[in-house]
């Protein structure tokens, strides 16, 4: 007969230690802060030692508790895989993905039909964040953020590069027809549209175009890039936009890139999953799909679903 700690308390403890917050654990599990606190106290009583200490207004896991939580998390992961293997194959499953708003709207969501076609039993639930470097939060399986795949940046997670980011000039076809931009100097007299969330876009592009002396030109600024992109599509002015995020807009004729040879590389995007997530799970499979989707869109010759697929490179 195994002498196991209370499993419900153990589950709540693992989430609290992973998120580093009773409040976030409660939000992820649908519990009040008090309910989380009571379950932690129950587990501490069973173990005979404190698992969290107070640091200001937060409860912080002790070093021993962090090690214990990592082991508990691995055990839960193995249990989830075993349950998945023995469960109902036809049961619909949820995959929660968090992504910056513009990336979700212009790149991820338009491609999800292809994922659902191959995974009809999975429902992808997309939540958005307004800041590309916003902290990771509980309650999601995969987070997409701007960054690089370095262990010191994501110590408790694995980051996989999924999308490059290169800025270039964008405008509407209608505006181009009225006032074409054929060389960099043609931007003079145009209205420049900018975004608070992508500070420095115009300064960097003007420098790359050899027009740094025009950095003081007046601009019409919006709070988020998805608003700026819409203003560009409506023909209100010129913008700086990211590729390949906008490649579908360009292909559909909603936007055009009048000077595509002038490009400014930026930090790309990574998909982030818990480091303990095992290969073959729903989250890791979705990240593999993101990588393959980007490779396929970058190289039209890559087969999205055939057996003769090229090796699984990462961009």
C-alpha cells in the first residue's frame, strides 16, 4: 500500500511552485487564493515542513520545494502520457496557445486550418498578449514570444525558434498607384505611420535606406502595430512592417513592399514550452508543426504533409 500525499493538494502545489504565485495558481486551476493556501497548508502538514516562505506579499517556494515540485511535475507528465495512451482516442482535446496579437492575427490564425485538418481531435484556443515580451503566465500549453533560444532567458522552459522577423517598407496598392515609391527618397511628402509597440522601426529603416537625415519627419503614431497595419492598408500612409508575418497580406494584394531590398533584421519569435514537456505530447507536436509551417512557407517546395518531407531543420 503506497503512502501517498493528498493528490489534490499535490496538484495545486505543483502549479503554485511552477507559476511562483498563489494567485496565478488559483487562476490556472479556477480556485480562490484562499483555497490554494489551504491545500498548500494541508500538504505541508502531511510532509511536516514548510514549502513556501513569505517574500513581501508573495509566497515563494523553498529550494527543497522547488526540487520536489520538479519531480512532481515529471510524475504528472508521465501520468498524463499514460492516460492519453489508454484514454479515448476520439475525445476532443484543447491546446491553449498564447501569442502576441499581431502575430496571432496575421500569421498564426490564418494557418490553423491546416493544423486542424491534420489534427481534427484538437481544438486550438488562442489567447493574445499586447506586448511581445510579456511574462509567461500559467494556463497555456505553448507561449510564443519575441526572443532567442537561450537557456538563461527561459530557465524553466525550452525555447524553439519558429519565426524570423525582418522589417521593410509597406504601403497599400492604392496609395502606390497615386504616389509610387520607387526609390527611398520618394517617401518625402508621404505620411509616416508608426507604432508605440515597435519603437525605433522608422529610425532603423531610414538609416538602412541612407535617409537618416529624415529621422525627424513627423509621424502619425498608434498604440499597437495591428492598428498601424490597418491604417496602412486603408492608404493613410507608409508603414514599417515585419516579414514574414505579413507575407499573406502581400500575397493577397492587401499590402505591398515597394522597396523589398531594404530590410532591417529584428529579433524573431520563439515557441516556449515547459522544459519537462516530453517529446510526443500535444504541445511539443504543435511546436514541431510551427517550425515545419514556417519552413514550408519559406520554401514552397517543402511538402507540408507528405512522407518525403525534408529533414526537420529549424529557422
